[in-house]
C-alpha cells in the first residue's frame, strides 16, 4: 500500500471514530419540516431528458451508512462499475468557479464535469470521508490520464489539455439526469438543520479537512428522488471540498 493511500485510510478511520464518539443521532435519514426554498431566479432551462423532480421535496442532510466496515472508501458513493468510461467527447468548457473545468460525455453517454489543477487529489479523498460519515457528496473519480476528442476554444483549461486532447490528473464529477443542482445556497446558521448534531458534525468535519472555502456561496442544494420520497438534498458540504486537504 502506498504512503498516500495509507494516510488516506488512517485519516478516514480517525474521522469515523470521532463521529462515533460524538454520538450522531442514529436515524435512518435526518429530515426536517421546513418551508420550500425560494424559487431560483437564475434557473437554467431543464434538459428534455431530465428525470429529476421539478417540485421541492423534503430537505435531507444526513443518512445512516450502516456498517461502516463494509463501505468501500476507495470508490466512495459510486463504484468501480460506475466510473468514467472512455473514450471521452468534449462538450464545452465550464468557466464557473476558480478552477479550470470542462464538460465531457463518456462512451456510455454519461455527462461529466472534469476539474484540473491542485485540488483534484484532495477533493476526491475528502469526498470519500464525508460520504462515509453519512453526508451527501457528488459521485466523483480521480482519472490519472486520458484523452478527450473534439476539444476546442479552451481558455483556463488550455494548459491542462494537450493539442491532441490528452490530459493528466482529472477529477470527474458525474452529472446524472436524475439529479439537478437547484442553484440555491444555504447558510450555516439559517437552514432546516440549524442546532442539530448532524450539522455540528459537518462543521467539525469541514474544519478537520481544512476546507478554507466553507462560505454560503459554495453550498448548494440538489433535487432528486430518494428511495422513499422526493427530496431536496442539502449539501452544506461546500462544492470545493478538500481544497486544502491534500
């Protein structure tokens, strides 16, 4: 086992032990009855193939992951059979945020957001720890190298992608059509879970992983259908998780 992976496993075990000691409420899914978030004023047109719910549901912050010893912390919320499947086809450059990103489709038609630069290692590792502790994360994978066909018109991402479309060290975040980003931000002090152990646990976890960008502008909310009900997933874990956890 490499030193990097050993450090990741040890950090994961320490974090999980701390959360067990903190006596997180053993509920299958923490929800709260709260007013629906305000209507998104900057709402993008929905894809015609989107299967995500259009109406607000129940806010969700935390889930019981069950027997933690059975979780696969290498693959995280996804799995080996769900990772990006080459070849990749360029869609467009994503100019949001502070890091260079592009959008691609893989061989199965699945859409991915690919991030480059120094955050990619730490962000993938941090997402595994956050997920194992019961919080919501996006499905992401570290891809050490690959090639994207049809790349054109790059600005920020140009230095990370060769003229032949080749790249190294990319973090692939899945953009499934049954989950939508509501583009609605939540603050740490004003949300349906204020005052709960689960929210306090998330704040502790953010500090432990040295996430310096835990501001309201980086929090978000997903819309998706969970096994029992339509839900608004409250991802108070910042979208730039792990920026300093490397």
